[in-house]
């Protein structure tokens, strides 16, 4: 509390005591991050929670007003560690953040964690007895809650040796001894070890099972695709054999006819004829005259080898682009002599600062100074950011360099390399500069950093990049082909099947034809002069129907009216959406992108074939299955790709037929534009139908209200007449009574 108070003081001599407040924050950060806080997240959370309960957060916000960089750095360090610890703590509950100010959230998390566990009854017992604990605003009952708080704190943060990192523990309270009183520790330990062993075995078996399942799925898919390809190859071969026989017969017939015509021509020709004129003799070509140009000047002498001091240890590389020596003449570099600089530089300091041997230093977050103690001496010569990203990839891959190498050589027969990991590996192919640097230090292989060693060992694989690209292409080929090639009736629609289905839909739809007929009649009736008397119209005109407004009601368009007429006169046209259900998918196809994707597949297949030819010419090392696996893949993939090309040609022909069917220009109209017109029109029809329904309901409601108002008016009129008649009847009765009383003399009594 004293520390917080001193931090919060802002009057008198404490107003500008930034150095004192910096020292206090430095001390708080040290207490949190050093000692027991280095290893124990629970202790850091416990201690930081006490500071927060004492009100350090608003004090930190106030300290920001000093705008002191050193103080801000310590404040930032406090906030950073807090965020990291809270995030790590939240991960225990598979959350991103836990609101420790919310009693409801903390209770729910605890309840969910303990539900269906042996600890849940004890948790309920604790809650039950907490309800029974005495509490009075005056008195010492708050100490009961303090005692409970201290006990729970020590359960969380007390070490196995009974040591309490907190400054105010409960004396003579050893959690381990208490637990030993409750259970037999040896028995629990044995069961725990056995459970851990079984858990590890279960995890390993589950991983092996998942790996085998992936292998089986890949093999089954490969077998299925192979059988489909073989069946198609068989059908295509039979068809081509039949066509070959027909062509062969036609050639034989034509040859016989040719021989017969030649024989008749020879018989009909005269026996002699004028000799053919001899060709003009050609003289020898004149010898070329020697040129009068002077011989080229000799190249400038190459600069000699420089006398450059050599460092005692390997240094970090400076990735510059070296200027070729034959381009130095006439440049500024001819007047530069860097050997003079070596005499001025502190080469020892340069070597110490940029040594390739990385010391894994621990940053002192309090003083911002580097610790002189280092753990491991590593050699790293590649770019730091590239090495860091490579390390992240390797940690995600969870394979050793030897396992990665085996997977690449065997074309990943065990399915160790997922497609996304292969895509990432392609970003870390050893470049020539990396290989040259690593080759210089190959004698220090054991000292190389993880990323450096990975790149070095991968660079030893013959044509590593080409192998990796071939493997990635092989894994992605079936998926990419499936995107453009129809696979089955129930499968997700591919790009080619979408074009084919859309083209067939607009060609075969009787509802669409009938609708166009009605629209043509509307147009010819409404348009006069040159715009009328039409025999057809551009399909884009369909989306202009809604632009014509009614002169009676501006909310009604020609499209609303058209739908009303169709519903009454041509009810079969209402099947339009069902007949054109394939149009929305077809409208998403971009033919340019589709052909680009197919060309990419073609070039990728050629690249794999080129690499296969190269590998066939090399001596295969043990375990290298590239030639056998890729040869089989190329056979199947080539036929599958030729099938894609045939389907593309068929889809383009069908689409061209559909475009011509509506009188459009096949050279200018693309599938996304053509089918997009129909898709937009179908959406407009749906909206207009709904608007018609809404207007019909509104009209019915207005008519119903009008009828009700008329009925109410009629009823009120009847009631008024009845009331008036009743009033007239009462006045007449009173007059008769008065006359009768006068006659009888009762009025004078």
C-alpha cells in the first residue's frame, strides 16, 4: 500500500519526482517478473491482483501524464506482462479474456471446469458453507473471509516443498502435509504415473491412427480416380480404335481410286512430249570482301585481388548485390579504395558486434541492459526475419529434418506433409546466397541454428525446389481439376458443369421462351415508330422492364404488371425459377479466369514432366521414389487433363450455341455477363412477385377496413334513427296522459 501511495503522490516535492516513481515501478516489475514470478504464472497473477486491488491501475493512467520515456517504458512493461499472463491464463479455459471483476463469469468458469468431476460435490459444499458463514458489518466476522482467502491463496501458490513465495503466509500451514492426511500419496502418485503413461500411449496411438486414416483416404481417393481414369481411357481407346478403322478403310478406298485415276491418265496421255527446259546454271557466290573495321580494343585489365583483413570468427552476412568487375570502368568505384578504411575501423568491435555466433541473451526488462550470461552458442548466417519465420514453420510441422527429407524423396507416401505446409515450405527454399553462405560453414554443422541447419540439409537434396513444386502440384492436382471438371451428379457444381447446365437450361426452358414472347408483345404494343415492329430484342432488355413506371401508380412498374398478367394468363411460366435453377452458379463463372487456371494446370504438368525427364537421367539414391511415383501420376494426370480440355471445348461450344440462340454476339458475350443478365432478372422477378403480394394484401386490408367503416356507419345510422324514434314516442305518451288527467279532474286533486 505504501508503494501505491508513493506512486500516487502528486503534491509538494513529489510532484516532479519522476525518478522515484520510475524506481518504484521498476521495483514492482522486478517483484512480478523475478524470483518466484519467473516460473510461476499463478504467483504473478496472485501478486498482480493484489496490486490491482490496491488501485494501481488508475495510478498508472495518471503517471502517463508525465510523458517520461523511461517511466513509460516501465509502465508499458507492466501492461505487457499483465496482458501476456492474462492471455495465458485465459487459454486454460479456451478463452481469449477472463473478466476478473465479474463474479458471475469466474463462478461460471469454475462450475463448468468442475462439472462431471469428482471435485464438483466438494465445490458445492464450499458454496453451501460460504452461505452459512457469519457476516456482520460491525465486528470481526470479516476475518473469517480473510482466513478463507489466505488458505485458498496458499493452496494455489505454495510450492511442493512447502515454501510460501508470498510475504504474508499462514504460519505452520503446509498444504502438502494436509493433503497427505487426506489421501495416500504413494497410491495417488502411482495412479497418476500410470494414467499419464496411458494418456501418452493413447495420444500416440490416436496420432498413428489419424495418420493411417489419412494414408488410407489418400490411397482410396487415388485408387478411385485411377479406376475412373482407366475406364475413361478404355472408352476413349475403343472409340479411337473404331474411328481409326473407319479412317483406314477410307484411306484404302481413296488410294484405290487414286491408282485407278492415275492408270487412266497414263493411258490417255500422248507417248512423247517436249523436253523440259534446263535450269540456268548458277555461278559461284562472290567471296565476301574483308571489312575495314579496326579490331576491338582489348578489355581493361581486371583489378587485382584486394588485401582484406580476415576476421578470427565467422561474421553475419551483408546481403548486398555485388557489381561485376567488367562494369567497374568509368564508374565512381574506380576512385574508391576501401583498404584505407580498414586502418581506421575498430575491427574487433565490428567482429564482436556482428559475430555469426548468436548468444541467446536475456533482456533485463527493468534496466534495459543485456545480461552477460548466455546459454547456447549458435551459428546463424541467414537473415534474422527469414530465420524466425522458418523456425515458426518448423515448429508447426513437428518433423525432424531427416523426416522431411524422407517425405520429399518418397513423394510423401506416408502423408506427413499437408498441402498447406508444402505451400509454406516453398517460401523457404534455400536461395543461392543462402547456400553459398551455409557451404562456407558446413564444417560447423553442429553449431548451426535450427533454421540454418534445415536450409543446409534441404539444399543437399538434388533439385530440392523442383521436387517440392512437383509434390505440391501432385497433391493439389485432383482438387484443382475438381474445381473445373464435373465429377458427379451429387457433387458440388464445378465451373465447367455450371456453364453446361446453365447453357442447357436457357436452351430448353419453355417457360423462358413463353415469357420472351409475352415481353415481345408488350414491347411492340407500347413502342411506336422505329422502336416498334420488332421480331426480337437483346436479352439485356429484360432488366429494363422495371424502368417503365405506371402512369396511375408510380410504385407499379411494367415488371409488376407483367407478373400479374403471367400469373393469370400463363401460369406455366411460373416454373421459370425451377427451370433456370442452374443460372446463379453459371453467372459466377469467369471464362478468362477459367482458361487461365487450365493454362496454369497445363504449364504445371509440363514442369513436372520436365523434372521427371531430368530425374530419369540421374543416378537414383536409396529411398528416392520420385521417378516411380511421378511416372504413374503423369500417366493418369495427363489423361485427366486431356479430359478437362475436351470438356472445356464442349462447354464453350454449348455456351456459344446458347448465346447464338438468343441472337447475341459470341465474341463479346462472356458467361458471367450472359448468365448474369438472367440471374439479375430472376432476382427482380422474385422481388416484384413479393411486392405484388404485399400490394394485394394492403389492398385487401384497405377494402376490409372500408367495409368495416361502412358497416359501422350504417350501424350508427340505425342506432340514431332508433334513438330518435324512441324519443318521439315518449313525448307523445306524456301528452296523452296529461289530457286524460284533465278530463278526469285528477290534475286538480
